[in-house]
């Protein structure tokens, strides 16, 4: 049974004292800010990612889209792009909620993949935006246009910032396209929920981290990201970067990131802090380790992640080719290569 739609609470939620210390280099645990309801099952369907491969094998937790239906190979298939969109469904008893994290880049990509995979947009109750960049927000309006009921769109206020730039070596500015405007989103049925602070959604079966605290020495964000403030171009720390977190009963935290501009290790440490739950069971999403600027911190990331020892590790999107191969080498039992159309099912 799908629970009735319910407005998320944009405030801190306390769940009592927790004196467990965090791991070395992390946070001193205080009163948790998110009281997550433990869930029995988490399903994560990849609507968009940078990679597609119709021949990848599945497993007990990994379901790949079929190559053929009824003995016939179809004339169309899912497409990939430099973007991310994940449809997350959580179950507790006979209740379930469906939350969409991000919407990819192009106006057609996610919509096309929804059609191929047989996904009805009407099932989406809440949309969470990991941050405001175009490869995570580009299809938001077309998706909203296909949903007849009001939809909570959870985002940090800085996701609406514009103009934002990438400043390259010769001083030129590469302008990010503006894909978000609050009035336009509201006109399409979006109810904006601001998430600077940890925010529960889906009857507290899913949490949104809000602005991630940054404590590691090596995760320094996107160095050439700039924005305009008071008529001046200044560094853009991408404070809107956030992730989703779920408590899988008897297993631990399932963390679903977008781009991890705050750093994937910072994100995982912060997920521990705000929930009071130390065990990181599964990690999904973009780790932003691609390219010459970020490849030098791949080994630092591996070292820290090994101490957390997730049972399921699914780097996506902006993680990068070199980092993906290192994760596969160092986490042979937990690493899964993602592909568009792949569905992950985690049970308690």
C-alpha cells in the first residue's frame, strides 16, 4: 500500500542522545538530527547515468534490463548521457514511498528511459535535487509536466543560484545553463522544500542531508567553480550539494549521492553524524573523481572508504574511468558497475 502524500518537515528531528564516537578524523557524535524510520527494502532504479551496457550480468541484488522481451529484441533501448537520475522506492511493512533523486541533463533522456522501462511518472511523490547543476536538473520541468498531483521538490536554496561559471585557464568563463527558477517550478506543480538542514521526507523513511559539513583535508570541492555575488565573480563552494540517506533495518545506512561536490567521504561522515548510525551498508552515486583535478585524491578516497567497508558500492556518473577501476580492484566483493536501466534491491 502506498502511503498518502505527506509534506516533508523542513526542520531538525531529534532522536535522543548517542554517545558513539565517529571514526578517526570524523565527527564527535552528538544528538542526531534525523530520526529515520528503519525500512525493510530499498529499490534503486537507474533512470540515467553516463554508461549503458545491455550485456552486463546481474546478481541477487542487481537486476539488469532484459535484452529481449517475448523472444524479440526491441528496436529501441535506454540511452546514457552525462547526467544522473535515480528512482528510489522504500518499503516498510505494507507502506511504500517513491522518491526521485535528480533528473539528468537533456530534456529527452530521462523521459525516453522512463518510457522504455515502463515507469509511470505519477508514482513519484517527492523529487530531491542533489544540487543545481544542469546534469542533475535538466529534465525536472518535463517530469513535473507529466505528474498530475503536487510534488515536493527538495532542494538547497543555492541550487537556484545563477549565473554560475567554470573558469578555465585562459580566464574565460563557461556559463552553466539556468535550469531552475522557483516561479516556473511552482507553476508546474512543484512545492519547494528548502533543505539547508537535514530534512526527512517520505514519512521519515528517507532523509536529505542538507548542506554537508566539510572536514577532510583532501576533498576541496570544484576549484574552478565560480558564481556572481554582489556584481563580482567569486569562488562557488557549491553549498547546495546534498545526498539522500536511508536506514535499512539491521544493515545500516544506504547513502545515495548526486555528484559529491562536498566530497563523498565528507558526505558519508555527515550521514553518520546526522543519523547517529555508524554502519555504512551501501553507497550509490557520483563521487566526482574524474579528470586531472580529482584523480590525485582517488587513493585518499579509497583509504577512507576502506575503513567504512560498505557491503555494496556503486560509483556512478562523475566518478571517472580511473576511479571506477580502482574501486573494482580494491572492493572486489562489493563493487557493482552501474548501467542505465539497472535496478538494485536491498533487503533487511
